[in-house]
C-alpha cells in the first residue's frame, strides 16, 4: 500500500477521468444499495481469489464503510505481483466520509420502484 487518499482527491480523479480503479470491498448487496460512481465491486472475502482482475492497473483505490478494512485490502493488492507497479491507496474515512460531500449511486433494479417499471 502506498498511502491513504481522501475522498476529495478520489472525486477529483474520477471527475478528471484519471486512470484509476476504485475497488469497493463490501458485499454485493451493500454495493448495490449505494456506491461511488464508476467504482467496481470486489468483496473482501473474494479478493484473494479474484485479485488477478486487477492485473496491470496503474492506480487502485480501495474503499469500505469507514476506511479501515480498505487499508488491509490495499496492502493485499499492493503485495500482489500483478499490481507491483501500481499505486495502491485506501480511501481515508471510507464511504461514510464520501457521503458527507458526494452522492452514492445505487444499481438500477435494486430499488422498489424499478421492479414496477414496464421495461
């Protein structure tokens, strides 16, 4: 793990279209209810067997609710040979801090109104 990054910096990276992979390590259901736009879900309990999905990434930011488990995830990713050249960071304060200033997006079809849609 290289360092921690604050939510404002992550937001700026995403707004600028930077080559960064934001990896949300929560379970699938939590991710579906709300996540950082353009982030991807790689649950912590699956990380060790799916870590090769991050091969060749230039920059990875891990996120979790409070910014604690994401530190462990960032360390694991940083130790992976396929990410040896990547900058790997954990988002300080986690999604709780992100939600203070920025919106989370939910997956379509996860809310009750989507189930009533005719298409």
